[in-house]
C-alpha cells in the first residue's frame, strides 16, 4: 500500500486510538520524506506525552514532526487554531502526512470550517457549571433540532460546544456549519486513509498499551498535573487522566483506576470508529493488523 501512494499529494491517516496510525505515518515519512503533522486534539498539549501516546522525544528528533505538545494546558485551542497551523506547516514546503484520531479536525480540513465567533468567557463558565451539575442531557435538550441530529450526542465536549454557540450567537451550530468556506485540502487532492481494525484486536492493543503507559510513567505524569488539575479544561479530557486523578486523591484503588481507564479508552475508540464509519465513506480503508506489530 505504501509503495502505491502518491509521492506528491498530502497523506491523511485517521484511525482509532492504539490502531498503529502514528507508526504508519512515521514509516511513510522515513521512506519518502515529508513531515508528520498531528491531528489529535489532546496530543497538542505540552502537559501530556505518555498518557496521550505522543511520539517520544527521540521519535520527534528522528523525523520532522509538527503540532505536537506546543499548546499550554490552560490555553484556548480549537479546530480553527489547528487548521490555521496546518496551513502554516504546508507553507514550509514539506509534504504533510497528517495523522490522528480527531475526526472533527479531518472534516474541517477536507470539507471546510465555519467561521463561528469565539465563545464569551461568561457563556463558557455557565456551560461548564451546568455540565458539571446537570450533565450532558440537560444541555442537549436545549439545542436546536438540526444541530442535535448532526453532532455526536455521546460526546459531552461536542454537546457543550453546540450549546455555547447557540447561547452566544442565537444561531444553532448547524446553521453556522452550513455557511462553511472552502476546504484547505479537498478529499480529491489528498491520499485519505482510514484504519478499520477488528474490534477484539484493537481492544487487546488498548489494554496492552495502557499497561505499557503505566510502566513508562503515566501515573507520574498525572501526579505532576494534580496541583493544577481543572476538570473543565480541554486538556483534562486526556483519556485515563480523570481515573488516575481519582486514584491519586485516594478515591479509588490503583487496579480499579487502571481498569476504568482502559474501559474509557475502549469506549472512546468505539465513538471514533462510529465517526469514521459515518463520515469517511470515501476514504481508503486499511486493516492495521496488516502492518502493526
């Protein structure tokens, strides 16, 4: 498959967590040149490396990498920020190999992004408080019908974002999206690859990788964040972080925290697979078991 890829077009590699997509991207860049560009919304934060399976310092030094670990934990960062940074990377002249599991990044890249005004801090504060007190369903119930059927209603971050847009602008998120501008990389201008692993194969890898993360210092990484921990931050959505924080605070035993984190990771991978299946029907499908170790 690698041998038949275009040597000129940008390459997009989407896939669920632990599916081996980063290794594939690195292999392509190592063999044919270019730059590995992050498309994972949590690997952008400088406070996480181990827990988000960000490339190691050695891996980043061995090949050109961009948009990894460059955002402070408390900084505002959106798909719009990411898209503008990708455009800057493209201007460097290296062929981008864009890899990650954040479906919204890829849809914005290939379909365009609506220019929605920034959410005022006061609206965000109300949304944070209501989400904490009332949960996902309360905000979802207040969305306009068109938006409610379009977003991932199982993802609290997406529901909160849609609610904030409606409150701040008086228009539903779907209405803004319908005014989307031109795409930076239309699908016919790239080599789009989506990894579709067998579920049992992926779940086994998820469990094994999380054990490896713990052995590599994931708990110590979370311990370093504990004095600064704020659950409402986007950076705090790192999969496994809330469970390990609960353990460090004495709320649950170590083994229970690890098992809960693995379950959360498998649930996240399921949501990713659903997104990719529904939104990436024109992408080239690859079984990662064919190349992943």
